[in-house]
C-alpha cells in the first residue's frame, strides 16, 4: 500500500562529486529534492490540524511555529470534532479534552492570534454530521447525543423496530449504537440526520456563532454527508421524505402508498429508492446552501470550503454528497477532495475531475493529500502533480501525523522534508 522509499546511489566518482551528491541527496528516509512544478502565485499550502493539537497553549504555539517554518500558509483547525467545542460555544459543551485547562483557555482564539502574528490564515474546521465515537459515548447531559436523541440518524436495519419507540427510551440509542458497532466498516461513530430541520438549524447556529465571535479567515465543512447508504431511516426522515415525495406521485400512486405504509413504515423508501437518494442529497445540499449564503452575507471575505470524497461517484451514490453540484451552484468557494490514495495515477484523476468542475464554475480546488499513508517523497510527488493539473492549493492530512515519529516519518521531520523538496517560496493566499 505504501510506496517504497527511493534511494539514490552512484558508481565510483571522484571525492568532490561524491560530496556534492551527498549534499544534494540527504540519504535514506529524506524527501528527495526535486524541482517543484510551477506553483500558483497565491498557492494555498494548508494543514488539517486535528483537535488533539488544540488542547494546550504549548501545543498550539509549537504547531503554528512548525507550520510557518515549513512554508505552510494556512491552518484548517478542528474546532468541532464530536458535537463538542474547542472554542467558546453558545450551543455545545466544551470538549472534555480541555478539562485540565483553565476556563479562559480558548483554543481557536489563541490559534488565530498566534497564526496571524506569523502571517498564516486560519480556517475553522467543523465536523457536520458525525456526533460521537462508538467507544466513547458522551456523558455530558448537554451534549446533543443525550439532549436530542431524536436527532440521531437511524440505520435501515433497526428502523422498523425503532419507528414506534420513543427516542427518549434507552433502547433507542442502544440499538443504533449496537448496530453501528457491528458495522464499523464505513462508520466512524454516531451521526445526526440532515433531513431533520432542527439538526440543520443547530449546525447553522454553530457556524453563525463562530463567524460572529472570531476573526476567522475561512470555515470548513467536514462529514457534510450521510455515513453510508444504510442511513437515515429515522421517523423524521421517513415522514419528511413522504411529504417531499407525494407531490411527484399520481393520485393512484399516493393511495397505494398510503395503504402499504400502514403495514410497512419503510414502504416509500423501498418502492422509490432512487427518489429517496435524490431526497437525501437535497437535504445535505440545502444545509450547505443556507450556511454559505449566511456566511457571505455577514463576512463576504470568509472562504467557505468543504472536505469531500475524492471519488465523486462514491460521494454521490453512497454518501449523498453532491459536491460537484455545489461547485456549479456556487455554494462553496473551495472543494477539498480527500484524495488519500497512495497511487499518484488515481490521485491525478481525482484531482483532475475536481479541478475541471471547479474552474468551470469559477471556484477553486485544494488537493487533499493523505500524508499519513505515504512517505514524504510521495507527498512531494502529489504536490507537483496537483500543480501541473492546475489545483489552487494543497492540504496535508494531517499536521499531527507529520510531527509524530513513525515508520513513514522516523525523525518526525516530515514537514521540513516537504518544505525542502516542494516549497521554494512562501506565497501568501489571497
């Protein structure tokens, strides 16, 4: 899965030549210095920064300094990870990981201050539908998981059983969690369902809360999608779908469906599967559209971006994430395809699709690179590939991996190796 590091060797040369080669090629484990492809003048060089790095002032300071020194100019920092807050939130509880910090410690405010002092942009990264980890369910009574169990997305397999169960009963959440734990392949945790207007309203309020309080440069959607095709079959989603569907049916079709629904609450989704997919995509798009226009009304300068599945077909059919449409509609400024494949050929194809769609609509693409899966030289190769395609920037996932020693990053100097091989000048994004 991981490409083997390439080593440079040479036959016997004169001492001076050998010395020169050693200076030019630092040796095993280092990113090989190669001529970078031409970078856009305002190229975005970004890092996704996972919330674990926002848990102390010392970590934040070290992160900003590392990013600036390595030639990056944009930080996308995770301030809503699992229905919690790494900032001063009006709507959600403070992250439990901040329990040992004083109450006046505000990770987002400190990150913005430190980054702006060094000339870096800061984007607030918010996980949208992902609400809780399966093995660390929230205890806080004010957490959405506990406060609004009726907002949870329900998998199809338990939907009939839960249709007549009150979400306030312990069984309701228990069955959702049990099924999800048994089907971890596509699931990162427990999700909310975007077909519920109250869920969309809650996410909207969170975005508006941040944009009013912080001098943020951008805001970033993540998990703005459904978990998998198994969701959402909650009572609210099923009823909302039927209301959405009925005007599209003939009178006889409506009568037939009404009769079937008396014995099978999933009858509409079973019979009209393709339309249900359209409905699901529409719920996500409606959320993105409302938030985008609200952000631009309040702060036209703030960039709205979204981390999206790089395989656009998978995004469309299995996640109900129609990001190509979002670009055409102009309801995101930047698409950030998570092209985490180690294979640069596949990476190229995915970024080409995104870039052609975005540029045709006057929008931008920042190519997401799965640095955690590949050695530094493969990341450099993908940076150069993104540039040749015409992408407007790159994002590495993640800062946290690049500073942690591992098999792919033995010295923990990943960022410096990328800087040495890929960055020759420090462009500042507009």
